[in-house]
C-alpha cells in the first residue's frame, strides 16, 4: 500500500482498522472521517474492557469493582485534561460537541447576556455553533453578528474587527471549517477578541484529530470537541474551559451527580466539573476516548498532519486537472485541514456520492450542517472527501477514478 507520507507506517495503521481488510469485493476508501472517524481496535478494546471487566456506575459504589470504574473514568479525565493543558476540574464531559456548546449558550448565556448585547459567530460555522446562539438571541433579545468569509474561504478579519468595535459579549468560531477546510488563526483571533473585552468559544471538532491545539485551548475561554471524530467513541464530547468561568456559571442540566445535597427546598451544586455532568456520565466512553488520544499520540500528530496534508495536496493536484470539478475553500493544502469539498459540474452532489459509494468510495454529500455557508457560496449542497490516517494515495486514486465514472455516466 502506498502512503501519502513516509512518516506513517501504513501497514501498522491498517492493522488497527479491520474494516480495511474485511470487506468483501471492492476495497473501501473511507473518505468521510470529518463526519465520523473509524475506530482503531485499541479504542474498541478500551471500551469493551471497561464494559466487560470494570463496569459499575461511577461516583456511587463503595465496592472494589466500582472503585475500578471510578479510577478508569477519572484517570481518563486526568489524561485528557493534561493532554490539552487544562485541569481535571476544567474538563467537562458532555454527550458531544453540540451539547458542549449548548451548555455554554444555556448556562453562561442567560447569566451574562441581555437584550441589546451582541454575540458573534461566523458564516462558516457548523449548525452546532449557530443554533444555540440563535436560541440565546431569541430568549434574551441579544443580537447575533456574523463574521463573513472571503472568496478564498478565509474569515474576513475586517468584518470581525468591525463587529468587535461594538463590544460583543462572546465570539464563537470554528478552529477548522468542516466544509472549506480552512484552519482559522485562533491565537490571532483570541488577541483581538480579548482586546475587545469579549470571551472566545472555539469549536475544535475538525481540528483535534489532526492539529496540536494546545495553544488554541490555552487562549480560548471555551474549547469544545466531540469524541467520535478523533477516533474515539460516540456519546462523548468535551468542554475545556477556565475554572473561574465554569465556577461562576449555573448548572446546565439538573439531576444526579451534579449536586452535593438535595432537600425539599433546594439543591446544593456539586464541585467542578461534576456540576455540569448531570446523570450517569459516559464513563466507559471516557476511557475509550483517552485510549484514542493515547493512540493518536503514539502515531504522532505531526506525522498524521503530514500524511493527511500530502493526501489533500494529491487530491487538489488531481482536481486541478479536471475542469469539471470546482473546489471550495483555500486552494492550497497548507491552509486547510484534511478535507476537500467540491462540486462536479452539472451533477447533483447526492448523485456524485451515490455513484462514488457504488465504487467503494465513501464521501459525504449535502449541506454539511452549514446552511449560512451554503447560502453565501450560492449552493444548496456539495460533496466532501475527508481524510484520516488510515487513508492512502490509492484512496485518492480511487476517488479520482470514481469521479471519472460519474462524468462518464452523466455525459451519456
Ligand atoms: C465543525 C463541527 N462542529 C460541530 C459538530 C457537531 O459534532 P457532534 O454532532 O458530534 O456534536 C461537527 C460535526 O459534524 C463539526 O464538524
């Protein structure tokens, strides 16, 4: 198997992903990791070990099995917190990134935002980083401002600056666009946002599996991501935030585990981070997520980035030769994460994806949960190929060959 870069031992990686070898017939080119990543066996093993060997509810039992489950869960939190340079108290487990953003919008929001205030988001956001702010706008009477995207798929910093002059309360921005692939300059954005006295929330969903995001986490007031896009399990997301901010925020959901005491009159909130983790938390998933990060780090983020960068470059170079393909977003691989969104002239993206699927190439077609961006691009839908560490140059070749098949079918 050829690889996009020599830094990756493709055979060792392939051994971690059984779906690559266990398909009958055509090999599968899974180019949909931006939607959800495939799971290496070490992650599935960690999940099943917790469930088969150490399963007991956390923070409740006093018997040894419960202590094992607790230790695994809190150990996972400590590893994840340390990896991102935050404290365990600053590392809140949620259901996914969507819930993490809703937590901020519905807890920090009403306590800090009132009619006439401004919240800023960007045109390139996923709906998860738009709708919670629209809901806050509707409940509080605040205004929602939009940072525009320029013709190269970059954030228009002049439109950010213009909005910052109006002293917004919070700016919510994605680290890497799930459609354009654009890697946003979070450190630069944080400087401007903080100089204007606003807080910064960063959606790291598309960044964490391929970039060292520690600097961005350090400068962001809130940094969120979802487990299933970083080779981890579904059912878990993470909110990383400064302790003082979390301490001042009211709970998001009420129930077990988020309280110290409850009587008929009232409840006393638990300490951080448990105040924000109502009900049974995703404890086995947390163990598996920590295993996913251990695995990513054992492969090496630099090597992963280099490998995926090479695959994106190969894809962009191949597409440049095909005048019937239009690529959205930055035209060079350096400014993008591991994805390429495009349209095939005259063919609906769903038809493209359907034919590619028949050829064993898995891509995403649709609006990519980015309605405002689709509107500003003047399209209803597009097709997205996204890469992970298990992909190879052969997958790019399969993609290009399958696109020729699309072209052949629609030319008839
Ligand atoms: C940039 C971005 N933000 C947020 C999300 C939402 O993730 P989840 O559905 O796991 O909450 C996604 C998922 O596609 C995404 O790509």
